[in-house]
C-alpha cells in the first residue's frame, strides 16, 4: 500500500514538474504586456515576430525561423502567436518548426484593435509581422515573410 502511495506521489510530482517546465517555454501574452516586454529587452537588439497558426505564410516560414535560431544562438527573437486557437495547436506548430524552446508567447486575450494599437498603431493585424528593435529602441516593421539573409546582417550590424 505504501509503495503504491509513493509511486502515485512520485508520478504526480514528475507530472507537475513537466507542466511547470513546459509553461516556462510558452507564456501567456495579454493587453498591456508590450511595455514590460520592451523594458525587459531594452538596450539590446531583439526581434519580435507575430505569427498565427492559421496563417499559411506563417506555417511555411516558422521552420525557417527554427533553422535561423539553430544557426545563430545569440540572436534574441521573441515569438507571439496571435490566433485565437488552442494552446496545444500553438505548441504543436512551434515544436514542428524546432522552436519549442524559443522565447514564445500565446495570445491570452482577443486579438483586437487595442492590442494592435498598443504594439504599432500602423499595424492592421497582418501576419506574419516582424518588429526589429535595435539597442537604441528604434523599430523597423516588416510585414510578410522575413528575409533571413538580411536579418542575419541586421543582428551583426544593426541595419536591415
């Protein structure tokens, strides 16, 4: 009886550990988080990539992001998934692209005008959309698939 209890308790602890470890790789993103995300990454070059599970160009591009980050581990890239889909669908697409360990967020509130305006008043919600933020806070907005050769140059020199 005691062995059964200990085994059950051990399995529970392992399950909880896995759940919490998994939660650290993809976090909830909600309205108001943009300012704290910028503040957290101030003074360094960072790319924020907005994508959707249901976006065909995003689906084609995500494996390229996985390749890019595997080749340049020093590049700071944050992924924010903006579709109103299940967390499991988001995790599955990230894993398939080799991005399951990347800094990622999933939308925790409806994707609306307030959300978009908070990030970029000119953004109409198209995906993929990528923001290149240099160490001085200057932002370059790219709509559509990214040019990874140019992105590599941007990280090296700070220009796109």
